[in-house]
C-alpha cells in the first residue's frame, strides 16, 4: 500500500536550531535575559510566539503587546539573515537518499513543520520539489503536541493516519504524531524520544530495507 511519510523540518531535514539559538540569545540579551542552550532545547518544535512567551517567563519579564510584537519581528529578521546563507550543504546526512528512495517507490511525502519559514528553507536547500504537500506554521492554529499539523498533512496526501509515518526530533512532535494515530520515528536520542515507535540517531542509521518494511506493512 501507498504510505504517507511526513517529515518535520528543523532537526530532521536541516539543523536550523543553531540559528534559532543565536537569534533568541541576541534578543534575550537585548532585554537583559540570559538564555542557555538547555532552554533552547525546550523550544524545539515550539512556535515563535510560544517561544518568546517562554523566554519572557524564564526571565520573569512582562512586555506590552507592542514591544512583544516588535521583538518577534526583530528575531525573525535576524533569523532570516542566517537562513538566507543556507545551501544544500546544510541538509542533514542521508536525508536526500531516503527522500529519493520514497519517490522511486511512489510513496506520499509531506512536510509537517511549526516554522513559518519552512518554504524559504526548503527552497534554499533545494528540496522543495521532493514534497507533494507542505503544512507549516502558516497553515495551523494549534502547535505541536496538538496533532493538527500532521492531520492536515495526511489529508493533503489523502492517506489514512494508520498509513502515515512521521519523522520527528522533538518530544512535542512525537506526541502530536502519536495522538494522530501515526507511526512515529524519533530522530535523536532514545532516552529523550522514549514515546516514539522507533528511534534512530540520524538518517545514516536508517536503511532502505527498513523503509521498505514500513511500506509493505498492512
Ligand atoms: C521549528 C523549530 C522551532 C521554531 C519553530 C517556528 O519547528 O523547531 O524551534 O520555534 O519552527 O519557527 P519560525 O520562527 O521559523 O516560524 P519544526 O516543527 O520544523 O521543528
Ligand atoms: Mg523539529
């Protein structure tokens, strides 16, 4: 049967977390808040608005709506200045191998990301043409762990949730896909992504034989 393979973006296809980190750190510093790498870890898969809310909470700061929106714009401007330097070299190892295999096998391929910059990033790294459906931060109202992003992706692919497989690096993303009733593949640390059906360190650990088994499963 044809399956739907849904990919998260940041932490799965590219490592943009490092750019989010420098941009958030700069912003936090500008309002006198110290922002650590451990805190950045907790922002993975979390929307831009929610991320700033968390940073302000950690720094125990209250801002007017106006200042809040101004900082959001600043952060994204700064982030985009890094994104605009990206190229194919920033695609994580063996991601194209798996995407090309799925295309050869005529499987459904979608993106399910919280980022509002997803299309720009896929264009920069020249992977945009591999995806039949793109659901990103512009197309959802509820962020992960809410399953909305993945449910919309499977609708666009026109594939049942039980026949969808989601690649995710964030706990919130695994939870979202689990509650959408999809098979979950964690990319990262087994101890962190405990709730996933399978966990691999990265795509170099995923064989085409494994993908084939997923495709063949009823
Ligand atoms: C990504 C990152 C998050 C980021 C979010 C929103 O999600 O993991 O850290 O806050 O996008 O990004 P933007 O500011 O570009 O809208 P994902 O779902 O691709 O991992
Ligand atoms: Mg992610």
